């Protein structure tokens, strides 16, 4: 029986070349065996690919294709996982496993963005792929996980803006830092990065002597995140200058205040 192959863990090269002696089901189950009983997902992928090659129009070939995507992902072969998942979507767009294929495709991007320092292009691609799971398969078992991962990836983009903004702020490049923190406040308001972005805006504007903007940033922080330690820090800095966390002047932050606090968009 191919699936277990007796007491052996792998087939010889000669045996692998003669898999056409076995049925699609037998080869497929050998792939499952490798996934379940070994630490070599690449071996499993080999068998699933052979099912597709030898029995291209069978039901087992369809199953094997989605398992190739899964096996590649297990092996951290993310580009190959995306390729297999996309082939499944292109070939079987209406299949019950299409939602899983799209989810695997999204994961192949998402699992590469743990490091904030990575190229953010992967994060954008993860967001796009996760959005497709959410919008095209809202009733699938993968939609909720996709929503959670979408929020984390979105927060990841904001974190990258914060990292760059802090870099500029520490070096006294206040205008450049403000531009980064502004992106967080205007485009990533729902992320966990917003309270700190508002504090850093207070710091940068105070350093430039732009007290109206500093006070307005403090006002937004106070109204939305009063229990945050970032607000306590901002309040102390403003008070140290004889200022208060109140809306002053007419700047882009005044518009943000109207939107975030007063619910006015004009």
C-alpha cells in the first residue's frame, strides 16, 4: 500500500518515477501521510503534484491542487503557495474550497509581514487578498479570521509610518515627522497607532513653536484617548508651556477634530 509504504518513511527515486502504477487516491493519501507524519511538507507536495500530473481531470487532482497550496505554505514556500492557490481559483472558481484557496493566498502574503522593517508592498498585497476573502466569501469559516488579520495588517502599515516619523522626530526633522504622523491620524484613525501619533504631533509642533496645532492635537487626544498614557504625556508637555489641550486656529487638525470628535465631515 502506497500510503504508508510499510515501515519506510520515503520512497526510492525509482519508485517515485513509477507512481503511475498507483491510483490517484493512493498517491493522494501518500501525500496526506507525509503531511501528518513527517516534517517534510515538500515530500507531500511532490505526491499532490503527481496526482495532478497523472490524473489531471479527476476529483483527486482538484483536491491535490488545494493541498499543494497548503503544503507549500507549511514549507514556507510562499510564492509557490500563492501560485497553487491562484491556479485553483482560476480553474475551480465556484468550488466549495475556493474560499480556502483565497484564504491561503492571503496568508502567503500575511505571514511575511511580521517584521515592520519589511517592504510594505507585501502588506498592501495581504490587505487586498484578505479583503477578497471578506467580501467574496463573507459566510465562509475563513471570513472572521480574515477580518482579524486585515485589522492587524492595517495596523502594521500605520506602525511603519510611526517608525519613520519617530526617526525624523528624534533627529529634529520636524516637518518630515509631522507628515508621517499626519498620515496615521488621517488614514489610519482606527488603528492602535493613533494615540501615539497625536502625542508626537504635539511634540513636533511645540518644537516648531506652532502652539495652535499642538493644542489641537492635544484636544483630539484628550477627547478620544483620555485614559491613554500618551494623553497624560501630551497634557504635561502642554501645561509646561502654559498651554491647554483645546482646539485653536484653523489647520488640518481642526478638520480632524470636527470629524473625529464632532462627527462633522464638512
